[in-house]
């Protein structure tokens, strides 16, 4: 089955990307969620380089990207039937499954855990690269540790510069927030990160409620679950509704801060000087524009971003989660 590639990525570039991966180098590629920074998941040297460039602590695990669900058994020791149901329904797609790892999976991938995270992305360039490479590609989001995930090739280049050997440009990401992580390494499934597949879709498929438990993965906290993560340099303040956003933005401006706002259909009655970063019409659009808006706040040198989280249904849960983390106090006290 061959999927047409977006016009801006040639078959030669895909071949080049696969060659670079085989040489242990780093290739950034689009997925439907965010851009990933790819490395050969079976090469310790490539994985060390990946961690260096990400500036990520070595005990934080990465997701292995594969071309099809058939590859899941190469990486895992045991796959529960329910996990297979989720994979059949959502792969390729914004779902990551955490299962017990196969003995051959490197500690550099799992951060020393006895589990591994696997996903099949739903993006033609990503799938073409994975097929051309043939093996698993470890790929965290293509940003420096703790910063906002990139949803365009330009954002990857701005963040990583020459530290990445090739950036495949597949245009803006369709979903805009990361994959949903379902951990099925124990007896019951647990959602470790809300993302591109809504919790109610997962519960409907399984016919049972599924707990959301972020921040407990055994061992070190997973990066996407750290309180302060996905954060721009600007301070992020959450508003309860549009009127609150207008008031908070007004307060910021009154204290000579440069302020921006972000929220569904926001825009009316804003104090003079306040920048509208994005005013998405729907929750799905909110997810798509979220990280670009946070980056734009930094590019514009804003001090404060006042955001109204969307309704927590569908993708709204993931957007609200990322905004909460962006607004959490930073380790450096800012
Ligand atoms: O949408 C996505 O998942 C994107 C694209 C590039 O595929 N990738 C992504 O990777 O968000 P990253 O590294 O930024 O986040 C991976 C998350 C982290 O929270 C990590 O802790 C968790 O997956 N994770 C990876 N392996 C795990 C494991 N064995 N057990 C629990 N969590 C794991
Ligand atoms: Mg990330």
C-alpha cells in the first residue's frame, strides 16, 4: 500500500532519512500529533545522542514508533487482548500503548523500566520513513526538554538548529497535541497521558471505565507528566471564562506587562494592547493551534499569556491538561 506523500517531501528525502537513521543520526519527522525527533531504537549510541540533543534525563523513557501493529510483538513480551483491541481500532493513530517489554529492548529506550511504549503514527511521511527504515524509531517530541512541542518543521528548526541531521517537512500537524498513552503493563489499563484519542472513545471500545493516572509511572516521573512541562517562557495564567480572561489581561496590562490571550472565540472587549494569540472556533482547532500560540507568545516577547481552557470533552481534556502544566510553577521558581 503506498500513500501519496505531501508534495514537499520527495521519495529521495525519505530514503536519505532512513539512511541517516541507520548511521545513528537524528531525523525529525512529522506525525499527526507533533513532530518527533527520531533515532534508531536499537542503537545505544543513537539513543545517547538523542538524549543529549533533547537535554533529557537518561531515566526518562521514549516511545518506539513502528510502521504497523504487527511489529508490536517484536517489542513486547505480552500484549493483553484489550490492548490489541485498542491498537486495531486506533493504529495508525494518536494512541501509545505501554506494555511489558521484550528482553531485547534497550534500557536506553525504556529508561530501565520493564515496560515499553509503542505507537503507529497516522501521517504519510512518518509511515514512509518507518517503512523505509524497517525497524523501530525512538522519537520524543522534537523540542528541548520541558519546552513546547513543535507542530511545524520551522518550530523544530528554531528549537534544535544544527543538532538535528534532517528535518522532513510534512506541513502542520493535524491533531496538534501528543498521543494518548494507555499503560497496559499491569492487570488493568490506565491512561498515563491524555491526548489525541479521547478517554470516552477508549472506554467505549473496552466497554469499561478507564482511570486517568498521570504522574505515577513507577520510578522517575515521566516527562510529560511533570507538573511544569509544555511551558513557554511567558507566564501562563488560566482564566475560568472569557470575562475572567479580559479582567486578568487588563490587570497584566495595568502592571505594564505585555499580555496575550488564548481561548475559544475570544476577542471581544479586550483591553488595548492585548494580543489575541488564537481564537479557535472549536476544541479540535484549539488543539491544533495551542503549541503554535504558545510559541508565538515567546516570539512576540510577551510576559503573560491568559488562557481559557476549553470544555474537557474530546480533545479538550488534553488541551486543558497541557494548559494546566504550562501554568504550573517552574522548577526555577518562575
Ligand atoms: O504524540 C506523541 O506521542 C509524540 C509523537 C512524536 O509521537 N511523542 C511524544 O514523545 O510525545 P515524548 O517523549 O515527548 O513523550 C513520551 C511520553 C513521556 O511522557 C514518557 O514518559 C512516556 O511517553 N513513556 C514512554 N515510555 C514509557 C513507559 N515505558 N512507561 C510509561 N510511560 C512511558
Ligand atoms: Mg515531549
